[in-house]
């Protein structure tokens, strides 16, 4: 599946939260497959972490697709509606929606904390950005996706099924997977496929801040979960290859309503990460 040119030529995609990280990696792989990709995010100028929607769009162009930046705060329903009105006016359809937007730097403040040390506003922030935003984008995208027989991918996590990070994180990821299942139920009489995607540990720009130690390793410790060698992590483009594999699979409907590990999809579809590995750390 790696490096297939124009496999998604003529297809229209949206990736939310694509200024950096997993969203950027997915957007670039969709672009490398020939898609036109609308990339959303709040970052119009560089901040503490590198990356903007404009830089991602330019990277998509360089990869062989067409990148279209759309500066958007996903807490603003009117702005999200304008995005899909624009796509309706310009294309009249949507083939792929990837709901990825998430505030990882904010969430990192509460890693390993027991629930009584995680303030109620952390719940609101996690659900507003990490769950509600997926729902809102899907509501506005649904008519376009139904027209195209498209694909919805909600970025989730193994934290939906086992303890990871903190109670709020796990409940939010469980909600994303339940949302996926219920979307699939509502879409059962259409040709739209809805799946949750579980990346493993991804070496995003945030984790790239972890320094190399004296032994030459980059180790990250997650309180209560262990210490992980980031040499075993996956690149942000690995989940992107999973999305491309799903988008080009004529039999993807067999997966609708389910949660899929990226590594399991790599085994099934035959793709690898950019270095030829199939990373399995999660």
C-alpha cells in the first residue's frame, strides 16, 4: 500500500486538528495518495510547538495532493459549518472525514493524576475538543459523506478499553468509540463507513521535546503506566497510511462501527511505517 500515486485522485478529505501531530501525518498521507485535503486548526502562525495549517497544506502540495488550509476553532460551531458549506459549494461531496482535533498539551497537565486531582474544567475541555468537536463536524459533513459513500475516521485510543493517563481521558475515548458505533448504526442504510482508529505511541512534535539521555535514548515516563523508549514509537504518518488503506478498500464497510488498531490494519493491508517497521507500542 505504500507510495501508491493518485490512489485517491479526485477524492475530497477533511482532517481536523492537522497543524501538527497525528492530524498532519494523516493529511500528508492522504495528499500523497492524490487527495484534495482541507486541513483545520487554530494555528495560523507558529507557537510553542511548530506547525500551522498553512505549513501542512504546503506539505500536502509537495507530497502530490492539494492542501487547503482552513483556520478554525472547533469550539465555534458556526466556523465549522462554514467549512462544510465551502466544501459543498466547491465540490458537492466529501469522501473522507478524519476527526482528530484534540488539545494534547493541555491534557498532558493531568497525566497520571487520580480523578480527585483532575479539576472539573479538565473534563469540559477534554469533552468539548475531543468528543463534541467530532460530533459537530460529523453532523455538518454527513450529507456530503452520504452523497459520496464516504468514510468517517474518529481518532481514539486503547484508553477506551483500559486505564490510560487518567479517568477523564479514558471516559472521553470510550465516548468516541461509542459515538463511532452509533454513527455506524445510523448510517447502516447508506454506503458510509465509520470507524475509530487507535494509534499507538506516536512521536509527535510534543514528544519530540523529550531530550536524548546519556545513553542515547529518548525515554518518556507516563505516571502509573511505565517508561517507553520513543525509538519504538510510530511516526505520525503511520496512522495516515491506515486511513489511506481504509479509504481505498472497496470492502471497508465490513469494519464499520468498530475500533481498529493501526498496527492491526498494517498487518491486514500490508503497509508499514516510513522506516519499514510495524510499530506495536501502545
